[in-house]
C-alpha cells in the first residue's frame, strides 16, 4: 500500500479590475483612494450605459446581473459597494432609464427598465 501524501499549496487570489471603458490618465496604482473610487464608479456607470440596450423590459435585474459575471468578478467585493450606491443615486436622479424596486426581500437592489 502506498502512503504518499499530496502537498497542497495555497494560491493567493488577486482582483484586477477590467477598466476597458475608460482611458487611464495614470496608472491605477498611482491614484489616491478617492481618485480610484471615482474611477471605479465611472467605469461601472459607463458599463451599465453600454449594457442598457441588451436589457429586456419587464425583467428584474440586480447590478450584478446587469454588469455580467466577468465584469462583476473583476472587481473586489469591497470595491463594488460604492459603485452600487452611485448607480442607485443615478437612478433616483433619473440619469439612468431604470426604476428601482424598493419592496424586495433581497439584500441587493433590484431594477427594471422604464
């Protein structure tokens, strides 16, 4: 009987946001926290605006569902809260053609096309 053991090594997971919609004026690692947060918010806003044409009327969406799996997962979970609030504010101000659904049991905000 062979008693060989398998060595398991941990691989760190890194999040590298995909900033495909914005032209970088400087490297994101050189930005202040405030600059980086503003940059991420704008990246989410532009991404949502580009995705609006693919959304269907009468369908309920979360921000995660609107963004798509690859874009959503490219941002660290902590970095998604600010853009979520920002998108919610844009919807309240009428700057995005979405309706916020207030009475839901989900922790995530839900939206529909106007």
